[in-house]
């Protein structure tokens, strides 16, 4: 059984764990480096990116996540996308990105909470018409060499991958469709 961690410092943790369990994995809340050592993949959920960044550093997970990502899949959703990136185009001075994927990100790129929306996306390697919930969503402003765009919305990149790192602007855990989470779990090796 694949053990998949969900960073449980702030944000939509239980919904991710529920999808992992529905897909036959074991969802585990990760709050410490010891928790991280127990899993084969890690989801960094949505939430408030500056708060999550500060908490990652407070609980000594910053370097641990960077080391983990060298050999294990990591999936950043919404705020998690911002944290996985290498640069932020609109401020974010208090945020320390993890530099796991070579992308520049615009936070709240689709507007504020009141501008939230749901749309069906065609996602390469995942499927067609995937329901996708955008809440104060960022978008990927630019990608470096080796980063593959998987989905766009209104000509903005909203999902990408580089090696074992997967990121998306939306919240796949807030729909009944688990194909995006399933795609991430397919990246996790069976041998631990």
C-alpha cells in the first residue's frame, strides 16, 4: 500500500487524505520530519502560502522536504504550487519557496475569494473535462527548461510537472473526481 503524506500544518488536509484512501493508498498527516520519513509521496495542500511557509520553517521541514523531493514525488496544490515554485512575481517577500520546480508563480492570479470558480479542464496524462475548483488561485507565469505544461485556463498555465514534482493551481481534493490525485499516486514507486 502506498503511504502518501499530506503536509498538515494548515489548509485542506482531510480532503486530500480522503481521496488518497479512496484510491487504495494510506493518507498520513505530516507535521514533522519523522512523519515525512514514513511516506513515499507528499502533497502540499492549499491554504495560506505565507503561513504554510513560515510553519514549514518553524517545524524544521524546509530542508527535509527539499531532500525528500530529490527521490520522492511531491504534489503542490494551490498554495502548495506557490511553495513548490522557484519564484514569485507579485511580492511574497515573507514567503520562502522550496525551489522544487522551475516555475515563476503569480499568487491570487485569478482574483480574490469572491472570484472563485469551477471549470472542467483537459489535463494531459490525466483526462478530459476534469472538474477543477479555483479558490484565490495562483497561476504559473513562466516555466523553465524541463517543465512540462499539463493544463491551461484562459491562456494561463494551471498545471505542470518536472520530473517527480507535480503542481496545480486548483483544488482536486474538493471534487468527487480523483483522477488528478490518482495521476500523482501513479508517480509513487511501490518499493519502500
